């Protein structure tokens, strides 16, 4: 782990800002300098609030409602812990209990109405916090913490009780942490550690224990926010707050469900703007995990692929396990930005180096071959028969003498190398002791990252406990996989933040002329016909084939002449979703007689199936290209989302798609395409010319604009196929489905 730190419950490196008496530490007003609302075209905020949480974490006055000093009572131990915590943070504590005159020698007040002064924090040790919360208001308390369980995690009745609790908090002006939270915020944080700290957010207290224990390995923690059921304060509030704290080097979060998807993205955006990494375990990847999470916190988990995409889009680093959360957050909190993006793997064993190099390369880390001059330099100390191209195998013996440090320095001095990783599968004293001392000493004298994987299952060795964990500059891991995960996140975070441009800065704030045209085409609660859906696309400048809607065979022949043979004919009606399967599409018609026959056949099939038509489309036959799908679909957490992927008849089988949450820019639209397994099709395969990727990207961005402007009226949109023609020739939407709210 990266070395020693310094932490108290809240802040230690500089004084916390104390909110002025009477100022509610709640959400700020969204607005711009001229007083106008800073919202997007759909009225949603474009900035996250930074709640003034200083008085929650560093109060001057605390009330403990339900305080006790009776032996054997659960509240007695909690009261004792809160008294000790208040002393550490310098707060005055007021016990509150209806039948006691004193608690642990402190004067006790019968109710919150009798408090002698306004308190920053009221801790509610009562089974039903609602009556107490209703007695509080902004003049009595700024924050309240409710430990009681039995709310939304228990079902509909509990959810109703939680809603009443949230409503009482809103009316009183008190910001509420919980319910169903715990004492994690009042833990004894070590104050003998320094350096950038980890701020911890958990919706399940025990899941934060491994990260909290990092203090025993020299990693500083500054805050722990156990959000519980999030009736009021939520994960997003704490991300926004922690991202602005000067002592916070990284935010680690255990998330079971997101209360508000938009608030989460705005908070992640704030963290990205401040270049503060957010590392999160988000449960619910599987159906079983999602069910468990919902029953535990009573919140919606959301479609996991959308959550995953949204996190990636705003730079949140998602990991799968608590040990990955520990190691990745610890590395990101401490390591300086990379000087180069190459990784050098150095070991005393060719097998160890090859194994680690395979894992690192598979994870996308760059292991550049060292130059001939650098290899010649290394061979001054390493036998000629050993490979030093990268990974570097020293054979073992050089680490035991003066050569060991020279090899390390030579690798760190290579301009292509930003990270040096040394896997040590197990202790082999005295050489392993000398090796890690050299690595620790070299790390103190370089601005590059030095990582050691100490593979011993014991972990009691002096080389590990003293040399590695005692170093403030070496990142120490116990497994290869965690090292690879953390280093990949390290490079990814710094690449992301270096290029980050907030999509909220360029999100449209006023409706376009297209929106006004499109609103006239909406049919509330209905599916639009293909013809109407294509008119919707035309309103947003999305290209569709030349076509005419006809209601007779004679009109179909005239339309074919105007459109130009060969033509495609399709039935068009509000209930037609899969026309091909019903035989309602005819392709490649080249004569008037074929058109007449096709018209009669299409209308006969529709009549037989009982499908109402608004007519038959006579369409231009578009040339061959790459068939894609672009669409809008709703997400219960994030609202309208945009999907792009390989399309055609097998779209459900291929399932090769990427999803994004608006707003996003052109760069992200291109990144969505790069993530597709079938991306190479757009470059041209088997003699096919490259496709017009620029036109595809433009279509994705136009569809995004539709999602932003029509989200309240347009429930879903499916353009399939969107045929992407040869480069320079554009993209054409051959078919479209649209569903209105």
C-alpha cells in the first residue's frame, strides 16, 4: 500500500469551513450569473449542488436523542461512543431523554424543544424518528442522523414510512442521513497519518470495513458517509462534497442502488472537473444481485448495462470486489500523474515476468519493448542470455548486490516507462529483503510509480510489513489481478481527466426548431406508423429514403415512377412492429405490374391479420452498406438513453450495442462505436469500401438531440436498419419505430 497518512473523522489538513448560524447546509440554487436557471432543454439541472456538509462531519454542537447511561442498554454504548467522538472533534454534546436529568454526568434535556442552543447535528437513537424529526426545524438542528431500520428496505409499508420521514425533513429544513444507517460516521479515525486521503461512502456499513482497515496499512481516511436508505442525503451529495475537499485524494464507494441517476451523473461530473477519482463497487450486475440489493435498501438498481455505461461516461471507475476497491482507491489517492504510459515488468523469474506481462497486456496496459541501447545498458548487470526487452528477467542473483539498484534506476530512467511493476511471488530472504529495500529507496527518488506485488500468503514478513507498508511511495499489492486492475484504472483516470470536457457545458438549453415540428407529430400513448416515424426523423435532419405513402394500386404505380425503379413496398400502420415476419415488405420491384400485385398482396395480408393501415409506402431501394441500429430507450434511473450498434434482422441475436446517457459529445459518440465488437465492419471488410462513420456519428448526435428535447413525449425510438453507405455518401434510415408517452 502507499504509505502513511493523517486522518480524523472529517478534515485535518486545513480547517473546515463552518456554515454560518442560520444558513441551511442544503442544496444550493441552480443558476447562472444573470439569475437564470442553469438547466438543459428538458428543464433538468446542469450543475450538481455542493451541500454544505461541514457541520455534519465537524459539528460544534451535537444532540443525542435517546441518550442513555444505563448498563446493558444498546443506546448506552452508542452514547458513550458519541461522547468520545464529540470530544475528538471539539463539539459540545447535549443528551436528550424524557426521564433522565443527566447522562454520563452531562445535563440531560427532556426533548429537543428544550435544547439550550441550536445544534449542528441531532443523532436520533429512537425506534421511530418521525416525531422527533417533526419537532426539529432549521432553528433547532442543521442535520439529523436516523439509525432506525424498518423502512423502504422492508416493502411498501416501510417505503411509505420512509417517504413521510423524507417529507418531514423537507418541511423542517433539516438534512437527514439515513434511516437504516449506523455509527460508521463516528469511527475513531487515525490522526497520525498524512498525505491525500480516501473518503468513503457506503450504503451497507460492513462493506466499508475493508477500506476503513486500510489505515492499519498506512493509508489515510478522511471521511466515512454511511448513507443507509438515503431518504434525503444520498451518495451523489457526498461525492459532490468530497470532490471539493482539498484533503481528499480519491472517493471509494459501495453502492447498492442509485436514488437519482441524474444527481449521480452531476456529482460524477463535478469529481471529473476536479480530477478526483471515484472508485465504486456497484452491486446488481446479475438478476439475483439486483433482487438482493433492492430488498436491502429499497432502491431501484436500474439496468446494469446502462449503469455501467453511465459510470464509464463520467469517469467513475467500477470494480467488482472490495479488495479491488481497497487497492484501486489507495493507488489513485496517492500516485502522481504518469510521466509516460508504458509499463515495465521486472522480476527475478522469467516465468513470473511472462505471467504478469500476459495479464497486463490482456488488460490493455502498454508494455513497450525497451530500446536496443537500454537493453545493452541492462546487460551490464544482467546475463546476456536473459531477456531484458520487457518484461525484464534478471535471473535473481543481481538483486542481492549493487547491481539490483542500478537495474531499477535504469528502468525508471527510461522515458517510455511511467510505471515499474515488480512481482515477488514469495519471500526468499535475504535477496527479497534487499530487492524491496532497493525498490522503496528508488521510489523515494523518482516521480514515477513503483508497484510491488508481494505474493506471500503469510504477510508477516519484515520486508512486507516494515519496508513495503512503511514506504509512502511504493504501491503494494497482494495479488497480480488487483495490481493490474489498479494500474489500468490509474492510467485510465488520468487519460480521462486530461481530456475531459463536461457534456453539461454544451447541453442544449433551448428547444430547436426541429422540436416544434416534431411535437406536432406526437400521438400520446400510441405507436407511430413507419411513415409518421420517418417524418419525425426528417424533422431532425436524419436522412430517409425517397418514398410516398399511397392508398391505391394506381397511386402506387405513379409513386414508383416518381421514386424511381427498383422500389421497395411496405405496409405502414401504427401497429406494425415486425413487418418482414408477416410478409409485409416487398423488395426489388421493377415494373408496374409487380407494384400493383404487391399493393394488393400487402393490403390483403394486413386485412387478414386485422392490422389497420394508414397506407402502403413506396420507397427508394437504397444501395448496400453496413446495417446499424440507433435508438432511444427509457431507463428508470437516468431517463432517455441512446443506443447504437450492429443492426438488421439479427440485432437481438448479435446484441452488439453501446449505450450512453445524454448529454454527450461527438468524442463520446465515436468512443461508443469503438467499443463495438463489429466495429471493423465500418472500416470495410472482404473488399467492401469504408463506411461513412462521420454520417453515423452525426445521426447518433441528432438522435441524442431528440432524446433531450422530446423525452417527455417520445418514449422509445428504433431506427433499424440505418444503412451506413460508403464514405462520403451518408447514412439512410430504412425503417423506424416510435412510441409516444
